């Protein structure tokens, strides 16, 4: 069988591998029932769903006509490194300085991943997303997320 779209083929492979890894990893947790799901219920279901999407994507990649735009090229490192730095920064900063400082920092940092970065738009986006996150997670869902820096 011939691969008609390299991008779709390898995307499908990645979806299958990640989905199955999550589903298999979640088997360590109690599964429960549909009426009373355990901690493994959601990750197993989500992992299997992701693997199914990967199979559909992979099959579609084998049935299309060859498209020269669908070839794998070298990675674009700037967005990859910026997003990894933002995730690591969020994990490090959130427990130390709180949500109201961490979220704007991470949002503005992720805006650097694109080449058409505009500082004013990034600050506006950071303000809206920080307010929305606070309203959703702290006010609405009453999660115990640190809001401001903890006492030193």
C-alpha cells in the first residue's frame, strides 16, 4: 500500500501511539462503571478515542492522491521551543506566584511563537483569558488555585 499523504499518515501514527499509551497507562487506575466511573474511566475512554481518530486519519492518508504540500519537512523550532518554555514556565510559576501573574506571563510568551507577534494584542489576550480563567476555575468551579504570590 502506498502512502499518499505523509503528514496525515504520521499524524495518525502519533495519535494512535499517544492514545494507546494513555489508555494502557490508565489501566493502573480503577475503571469503575458508567454509573460510577472510577479515576481510570475518562483517560481510557479518551485514549481509545484518540487512537480511533488516528486510525481514521491513517486510513485517509492511504487513500488520497499524492499532494506535494503534504510532505514532511524539517521542524520549525521557534514555536516548538516557545510552547515548551511556556508549559514549563506555567508549571514552575503557578504554585509560586499565583494565577494572576502566571497566566499573563505564559500567554504573552506563547504569542512569541508566531512571526506576526503584536505586544498590544498579546496583552489584551492575556487580560481577557486571565479574567475568563479566574471566573471559570476559581469563581465558577471553586477550584483551589493560588491567585496571588504565596507568602515568603
